[in-house]
C-alpha cells in the first residue's frame, strides 16, 4: 500500500498529465504501474468511437517503452470483455486461459506474450469508456488483491485526466485558430492584424 500511495502522489505532481501531453503521461503511468504492482508488463489500450475496437497504444515491458504496438481487440471476438469494461471499475482475472472474456485475444496476444493473469481498469470520459489499462502478469497465475484493484482504478483516472487535459488544450488551440485566421483561406484575419498592430 505504501508503494501504491507513493506512486499516486508522484503522479499527482506529474506535469505531463496536467498539461495533456498524452504520450509522456502514458509512459509515466506505465512506469508507476510496473513499480507498484510488480508486473513486468503494462499496456494501455484506447477504444474507438463506436466502442467496438480496442487498439493498444503503449506497452511497457522489462523497462522498454513501445508506443506503436500493432495489437487490437475486436468486439466481435471478445464481447464479454467489452461488456465487463463498460460495467466495472476493475476486471481482475487470475488465469486468462480459463476465463471466457479473454478467449478472443488469448492466442493472438496473451499467449505469445506469456501473459497469465490480467488486472484491467477502464478509463472513462463522462460515462463513456475511452480505453483500458492492463496490468499483465507473466509466470504462474496470480490472485489480484483489493488494494491492487483500487490502485489500478486510480491509475485509470490519471489516464482519463491526461486525455481530458489534451482534449481541452486542442479545443483551446482550435478556438484560437478560429478567432485569428480566416476559415476559408487560412490567412490571418483582421483581429490578428489589429492585435499585432
């Protein structure tokens, strides 16, 4: 619990999260997750707008970051997993081989990466699930504790904060663009001219 609390305090001070720098935030969150849960592998997946596809956006494994993995989970292959992510704050699976929610990507993703247990925590924007962070245990099966589930849920909240900050920053930039540049030509408008004058 001390490791979890310390990691959460450090994340609360992390500028990449509050600034909406999603790539940097994902790296830091994965590092804290690996350290606090003692998993060798953590992955962060983003849901598409139709909530029918999860795409892996970041993996930290054995201290190495990978920001361009080619892994996807389709709703048609794992409908039970998608339903679980919509309904719960955490999804603790101690043996992925015997859980029907994992069958859709067991052979394509979990077995090749030697993942035997998963603790998943979906992150939301409002009521909509935007993605999930998976703590992936390799080796023998693993029983996840209530404290680990609570910690995973808190990490998911930090991912959601980073995404919200990024969305806000992009909206502000778009408003600034609309206020200062002509929409048709893209050239500076009268308001920007007068400001510079």
